[in-house]
């Protein structure tokens, strides 16, 4: 659209959900993996999902439609495959597998070929498969699918803007392939990779593509001077090509900081900035040298939360930017893959809440409306509706938060607690346990579905859950685990289950977002003050404990993880909502203690995951996150052993935060890989003075570890952690596994722990 001054104000988004409004991709993927769906059907469904997305986006009036945003598993892996970054350890599979099966082998693994590592994607709830780059890897272009999609859309009169990970972020998100020479880093291969990016640009230009989008999210976090110079070098090289489309470089998930003037100094035509996560003023944008000469994709629509934009305020901001940077495109702050597809397929949301929500389809409409309003003006109601809405609920949680005392965050010193707990529990050295969830069988999922549909009464549903809990307890006793769990058969998700039992939360039916591959979650929505309606876990945990003389852990989700894995209200600071959630957890712990539960695990994997990308925000965040956890567990009796489940970090300050949480036992997620965790323990393990369960096998892998492999890891752990404080457990929950994988893995884990006990007994005898 063109304004009276002749300037075009465009509308665009940086990406779109790829799983389908009702998880069509998940269903066909899992059907294919399990053998009930053929390859042709899988590929046809994928094409239909991709094509229907860009057709719908074009029909909304969106002027620039992103392409290549569909993925069968992970867009980071897709970019690696486009440029031939295939790890050498998979090379022997290339000739024997179909291309799609070879792709899945890297993502999911095959016997003798562990999958690429699963890594947190910045501060989102998404995980990616980490590419492996070797010093002599031969990069090559494999862009047939990307080019074919562009050609199909063009034949229908739709011009797609292909989206790829930028070359520097692709290398910075990768790791050195096993066997690489010491000191090698993937970014060392930048010049070799750039040659293939140049080749892609030429092919796109010859096919008539007008623009290509390169995402560089790594530069919204702190980077070294060498990394920044690599960015400058990459886009100086790419923008110098004589045959190429226009280049758009985006910086989602935060502010580009020092990278923004570097990009503006190159000859790329357009830059996308996230103006939601780390807002910049119009004056600050105008002060960036060279930015006025670029097309600015102003990311003013939040791609990571579900609340409607205050369009009046957004429009005023855009008009102010326009005065400084006239070539303006209204855009999302990041890809919309982090929000559900369509709020209009949610019939059961309370009307006053639903009226304030905006999912991916609605956010596209907001982008288009803002672009039109720059030229034609806005309707009056954009300015009369409040920017944020507080839904007042009638309970006392605000007063409780206001009355919190420092002593409510304190427990008896750890050494004194440990002596009491050792006497109370009587556990053997290096006790074995799991971290909560057991496989969700088809029977359990069906029973939950039938209960939700009204086809089972509560008592019928509860009887089926009790049958499953009894089976899980008997299995664990047979395996020989020391501390048992009830298996969480009643839980649909570690966050949603609790959200549905609290005031201030609403849950959706189809509000799915992709976590990785076919794994999806429905983040619940915090719209008001949080309060527990009634005890949430007592019935099932107490029943499990009644079946065994061994201790059964109560399993709760901690306040920060509840916050991080929900869509959060925007009318108060995050730490205030975290305190409300902490009080709900605190009340549940008190009820579990009354029911005779002696070990309670409060899972907080998102304390590490929610860490701000830049150094300047980290200490303040860690302070309130730790305070929320300590409030949640601070009322526990000293005899009650409090466990937590965390993602380990090599950042010293984060390790200190884990220690200051004052949990009796910390179980560690292998957020990169098991070996990486043991390396970090060797370097930082002495900073952890409480109990530690480092995770001796990877729970998300389908591979079954043997006894010797686990035993070797236990011995490595004892070099960093005193055996008196060491626990043996998987590195995560087992919900996504099958029993044929779980049972031998746990039996091997218990056998390896018993080897260590024999070594301890032998040393004691000596």
C-alpha cells in the first residue's frame, strides 16, 4: 500500500506455525514412524500443510509472505541439510535410506547412530537438533524443496520470501563433530559455508525470487568481538553478490545490540528488529548509523504471547519510527511458531478472556491492520480500549504475597536437615530413582479422553488410574528402585495439569505449540491472580504410597516453570505472578506432608531455560526466580527431603543460583548431552554442596544404555560429587518412552548403582 507521500508501508511476519491447527503434522509423523502411514501420505500431508499456509497468508492481505517455514521436524536441522552439513557419523546411512528417512535418522537416531543433540532454542520453549560441523565437511547445496515451493507459489501468483537460518547463527548454534581437532569451532568454516549461501542466492535470483530472509537470532545474546566480526564479514560477502535477491536479516528473541549497526553498515537491503522483547525507542533506532537507508521490519506484534496488541499505542510508535526511517514494514517480533494457530477454534474459553486473545491467525490480521492504519488512520476504538486488562478474582492471594516474611523462605541448615532425613528415610548409598513420569499408555490416554467426553464417570476414570499406578509401583519394586514415583498417569502435561486446578488460569483445547518434532504442548494462559482451588496431587500420591513400604516422591511443578511454560498476563511483573504460584506450591507441599509423603520433588527445569539472553538482565532474574522457589519449599519440615529437577549450566552465576535454591537434592537435565554435563560437573561440581543426581542416561533417547555405560558415568560422577551425596537417575521424565525401552534401561541403571555400592562397601572395609 502507498501513502500520500509515495512511501510503501508493507506488512509481513517472520514465520508461522507448521504443525497445523489440530496437530495434523504430529498425527501423520507418528503414524509414519509407527508404520501406519506410508511415505507418500506423509509427504503429501507435509506439502498440503506448507501450501495451505502460504495461500491463507496471502489471502489475509499480508503483502510479504514467508516461505520455507514448514518443517517435518526442525527448521535448524532443515537449514543444515540445505547446505549439506550432514555429520560424517551418519554418512553410511545416506545410500541405504530414502531422503526423508535419512533426515529422521539424524533427528531421532538409529541403532549405532545416536541422534543429534536436543538443545534449548534461546529463551523459548522450543528445542532444536544441534548440527555437527567437522573441519573437513564438504558443504553443498540441496535446496530443491525450497526452490520447488517458491516455484509452486509463484505459479499461483504468490511471491514467497524464503526463510533460512543465517550462516553465522547456523554455525554458532552447531557444535564440533566428534573427532574434530582440538580447538576447532564450527564458525571457523564460515568462508566455506558462505560459498554455498552465495550459490543459493544466485539460484533464487534466477528463479525470480525478490527477497530472502536470513534469521540471525544468535546476535540477540552477548557475543564476542570475533563473532560480531564474523557477522560483518558474512553479510559484506553475501550482499556483494551481483546476482541475488534482496536480503532481509532478522534478529528475533531480543535486541541486536552491537550487531545492529554492523548489519546497517553492510549492503543488505532490510533488517528486522524485535521491538517487543527488548523495546527500542524511535530515537534510538534513528541513532543507529546507516539504518535510515534500510527497509526496517518493525517487529511490534508479539510472536511469543497470546494477548491482543494495544493497536493504538503500536500505531503511534510506528508513526514515530516512520518520521525517522521512512521505508517501514510492520512485522511480528519473531516467527509465530511459538503461539497456537487460531483462537476461533476455542469454543470453551471464558468470553472476557477470549476477547483479549490473539493467536497466529489473529496476529497476522493485527499486522495487516497496522500497516493499513499507517496510511489511512485508525478507528477510534483502538484508543478507547485499555492496553492491558486485569481480571480481578475474589481471593486473598495478593494479601498473602504482601505479607510474605523473609523467614518463610528459610529452612534449617542443610547439614542438619540431611542428618534428620538420612535417619528418617534409611536409604542405601547412591540411591536410585526416576524423575516422575512413566510412559502414557494408549489405555491411559483413552481413559482421559473418554472422561473428558463424559463417556466415563469420575469413579470409572479414577479406578483406571489406580490400576495404572498399582502397575507402575509393582514394576518399580521389581526393578529394585529405592525411591518410587506414582508415574503421573493422571497428568496430561507437567504444567497444564496444575493450571487446570488453579484459579487465574484457563486452558485451551487446540492451543498447541511445537516443542520439537512431533512433541507439542498446550501452554495454559494466566489471566488473573493464582490460587490453588483444592489439593492437586494428594489422592494419587497417597494411593501410591499405600502400596509400598519404600518412599514415594510427590511430584510438583515449580513456580518458575509454571510461569515459563504458560502464556503470562502482562499487567504485572513476572516476579509477582511467580510469588502467587509459589504460594500454591507451598500449600500443596504442606498437604503432601500431612498425607505422610517424605520426599517431594519440585521441578524447575525452566529456571535455566528462562535465563535472559544478555548478561545485564541475568542477576535480577535469578534473584527473583530463586526467591520464588525458596518461598515454595520454605515451609517444608526439615525431615522432608526436597528434590528439584534443573537444566545444568556452565555459567558460574547460574550454578551459584542452583546452590542458593537450597534443595536437598538437585537432579540435572542433560540440556546438551550427558558427557557435557559430566564435564561441567568436573569444573563446577564443588560449587554444589547438596545432593546431586546428574542423570546417568538420556531419557529422550530411544537407545537402551548398557550396565557398563551407566557404571562408567557413575564413576565419573563420583570424581566431582561425594558418593554420600550422589543419586542415580535418568536425566528427565520417561513419559515419551515405551515400556520396552524403559524397563531394561532402569534395570541396567539399578545394576550399575549396585556396583558402586559394592565399591563403597569395599573401600569402607579397607
